C-alpha cells in the first residue's frame, strides 16, 4: 500500500497537514479525535522507565573503553559532556529571552496541578539518593531512579567479563523495549495529526505561531553551537573551513536521514582522514553516537521551556538547570533509536512536574528540529575526537585540517 511505503517522517508530515485542515474546518468539534493522540502520549509515558532503565545500564558498558584508550579517551568523554551542558545553557538563554510558548496559554490537562518545587538545591541533591530503591521505582521518583541506574551501570561495567551475563540481559531488555517503542511510533503520524487538529480546532491557527517560533529558536540554537565549535577549533589550531570540507559527507547524510548511526562508518573514515589514529577515531565516534548529543540537549531543554510557557507554568531557574542535567543524562544510549528522543523528553517533562501531553505539541514539528540537531551531533562527535587527540599529541602533524596546512 502506498501509505506504508512512505517513511515515518513523511507520514507524520502528511498527517500534520491534514490535522491543521481538520482543525480549521471543524473547530472545537475535532476534539472527538483527540483520544488518538492521548493514547499515544500514554504509550510513550509507559515506555519511559521500560526503555531508559536498561538502555542506561547497558550503555554504561562503553565506559570501560577510556581505560584502554588512555588519557585521550577520558578527554573525549569530558568534551562530550561539557559541550552538551553548554548546549543546554544556550537553550535556557534562548527560551527565557524569546519565550517561544508565550502569547497563547493552553488549558492544562484535566486534573493537572503544577506544584512549584520548594526544595533547596541541597535538599534536591540529598533526595536524589534514595533510602529504598524499590520505593523510588514504585513512586516514579525519576531523579532517584536515574541515580540508581547510573550507579548500577557503572558498577556492572567495572566487573568486566564477570558481568557479561547481566550485561547481555540488559542489552536484550533494551532491544525488546526498542521494538516496543518502534511499534508505538507507528501511531505517531495519527497522534500528531489528532493533536495538532485539536490544538488548531480549539485555539485557532494562532497556535501555529508559537510552534513556528519554537522551530526557529531550535535552528538559532544550533547556529550558536556551530559558532561554539568554530571557536573551539580555532583555539586548538584547526581550520574550521578545512574541517567542514572533510566532515561534509557524514554531516549531510545525518541531516537528511536524521540518524547519527547511519553516518557512523562514514564519520569514522572522515575523522581518520583528518589525521586521528584508527583506534581513537573508532572509539570517539562510536562513543559519541551513544553519549554526545549537543543538538538533542538544546532541543529538549527548549522543548521543556516551550511546554511550560504554553501551559502558563512559571518554571524556576533551578528546574531549568535540572532540565539541562536530565537532558545530558537521559539521552545516553538512545541515539539512533526511532522515537527515543520523544521518550526521553517525556521523562524530563515528568521529572519536572510538567504535563507529558506537551510531547504531542512538540511532535508536530519534531522532523523540522531533528535535521539540524542530528547533524550537530554528528559534527560534534568528530570535532571533540580531533581536539582530544591533538591535545595529547595523537593527531598527525601533517593533518590536512591544521592551520597553515597545504590541504
């Protein structure tokens, strides 16, 4: 059938257009199809713990590699984390200055009440460590759950071969959860159409204005990250122009496919061609596909601010900072998995006390935001690997991307 031969993003786009038309034609009556979107959101919420828990634990296995690679491997990890945090800070700046969700206040879901955090940062840090891990999972205390999962994953990784059986269990659990999520994502086109139809039908076409502003800010934020990359390259004696020429192929593939995994081999090849040794290039790019997500972190923090503003929730700075921390942590192991960004965004919204229904709004424009953020993830993998290798004297002195080189 023609419909199912279309890619998932194309089907989502078609349903969004149809949803806008339905909303404009039928107005508030279109609320009758809203349950389609609500069911999708509930399914995504259901998958949060089922996917994030095993994926984080199995993903920690790659943290054994820095010991084998040495100091350069540790520097690569540090650069990945720092650039992701900076991306989140950019998002806080843009979200508070330009306020993409302001100007139209949607009614929150029935029964929803936002409880403004009253904890101090000290209390928050203390409460991350649970007294009873079972209770933390039962109550859905997501910060505590993240602490447990990361602690467990690092301990499991340190066992090496002794933990192979359990490592395999969590890896296979992750595979099963991914299969479930992939099945759920088949509902995404209809959910996106139903939710945008409801939004346009109830609030009018003016809802498209904030969504367009949100997309524009995501692209502006990605531009700021590019400027950051240029400054980092210059500070390390690397020519940004020469770097761009060499990284163009995997960057364009990631932009069009919205998949970092699709460019893994190509990115490793390009990074080696720029003078990085084989082992370091393979380690850095592979690990980057797992934990380096500057573009995704910026998108998710901006999405949190957008959802809070559109529902009229004043999110304190402490919660915004926590959004950066969560965006840096919860997306580990989820790159390249269709719909995983949606699931991890749902986790962040839940942990900050915001309506997870906000995922439905962002889903309508997800494809437009996915292209630049995936490209930035791909470029960042190579850039951090090159800078770390150069700082340790591992970059070929004849590298074609160095300032003053003839290439």
